[in-house]
């Protein structure tokens, strides 16, 4: 099989050249201008960072990509979907507040921000997944599916459940609605946390299967005989009183996430950029970030998200560990990600994404 091309530039900047200049040249060299952007809506999938975390991508990177898309005739917007967990990004209002707090706004990035799955994470489309082993369809944020073109702009880092987070995770997990995230993270059906439920009965309105009714105390109760596990009740609850206690294994999370990535990308032009700096050991969903585990490496771009992620994995694993980071506390092998998170296997994500036809594991680096 022919290897996919992954374009790379390091973080060195001679006087008169900025990282943003290098990023623009990188994405042009990688062929972003081969996409027909004329009058088309282009979703730039990004992670705005949980407030308190300082390793997320600066909005300047997003502005460079947005400006290039506009120069090519496109209509870019930044997007992410609401989180499943309780935090600063679990509905569109606090999500936008978090984005603005972290410097993302139409003024700093040159384009609008749209939360992909709406106010409460219930604005979704059920998208069939061709060739999937585990799921028949994926619940994807409506605004993501309404876009004509998908661009992923990713902070490449470690992750406590999937080993690493790059393009596949940013697209697969990030574009899932709140119900979609529940399906990826959990098995089984949702339950009501009785201590948190206030008996408002709002969740009943969102259940298409009449599976929710009040118990003798007036609090919500889910009939699992009627429940189909869609998770819309989770997104509808203003009190975060509904969740799912049955977590999927890390292996199954990787597989489901790859299938969601397939659902998002199928049938549309797409292009992907990984920024490999401040390589923190954990996800940017944390309200804090630990010290980087390797020195800053550079910026990568490709039409192939699988090859792109694999190239970044190899680049990180080839880099020297920073002795003052968490990596100094782990077993020393040539695989930094497994050293930090020994219960994960990042190869499952990569190999299954390739099996699904999302891209190739084999790649050729084109250095600028």
C-alpha cells in the first residue's frame, strides 16, 4: 500500500519568521489549497481547553488556518461539542465562556464559534458508520455534519484512557454529542443519581420511549426495559443528575472512537493538522496540565489522520524525556505513552482506524 505523505516543520524560527508563517506555509505545502473551499462551510474542529489548563493550543494557530481558508474562498467556523462530564464545557453557554476565557473569539481567530451539538448537547444527527464492528451509527453534533468540509486542528498530547490524543480523538470523541460521548465511554444504560435529582421532570420531555417517570418521591426513574440507551436525558438534565456508571474498557473506547471518526469524515473533504508542543501527559479536558514530557517537536499536516497521528507518535517516542516531568517516575522503555499510561494501548486506536479505511499506518515524512 502506498504510504501517505505527512508534512513537517520544526519549531525553529529565524528572525523575521514566525511559527504562524511556518504553519501557513506547511498547510499550503501539504495541499490544503487542493480542496474546493469556494462558498463552502468549513468546520475547524478544535479543543478550546478546560479553564485552568494552559497547554491547549493558542488561538493564533486557529486564526492562521481560518485566514487561509477564507483566502481560498471558504466560510470557516471553529467548533467543538459539549462534554459529558461536569465541568466548564458541558453546555453551550459555559462552553463559549470557557472558549472566550482562553482567548478564543471571533476577534482573535477571525471566524465565528459554533458549539456543534447545541445548547444542551442534544442537537445531534444519527450518522451511519460504514464497515464498523461495534456500532451501527454515531450521534454527531448537527453543526459538524452540516459543514461541507472538516479541518481538524489538534494539540497532540498524552491521554489517560486512549494513550494519546491527536486527530482521531479530536474528531471521533470531540464531534460526538453528549449522548455520543456516553456511548463511547460507557456500556449499558443511563441511571438517575437520586441525590442530585430535583424532580423537575424536564428529562421526561426528551425521552422518545416513555422510559422516564417519577418515583414515589417525585424524582426521575428510568425503566431499563423501555430505555434504548440513547443518552438524550443526560444532555437534557440541568442538574447533571443522570449518568452512566458502566464505563467501557480503554480498548473499547479506542474502537468506538475510531468508528465515530469514520462517521464524521466519510463522504466529505477533510484535512488535519497536529501541533506537537507542550506535550502534556493528560487530556486538555483537565482543569490543569502537568509539565510537558518531551521538548516541543513541531507541526505536522496531512490529508490522512491515521498517518498523521502515527508520525507524531513516532516523533514523540523518538524525543528525549524531560527529566523533571512525570515520565521520570515511570518505567523507561522506548514508548513514552505506554510508560505514562501503562493500562492503555494506543496501537488499538491506530490499527482499527486503518482497518476502517480512515487512513494508512504507513507514512512518508516531507520535511520543510
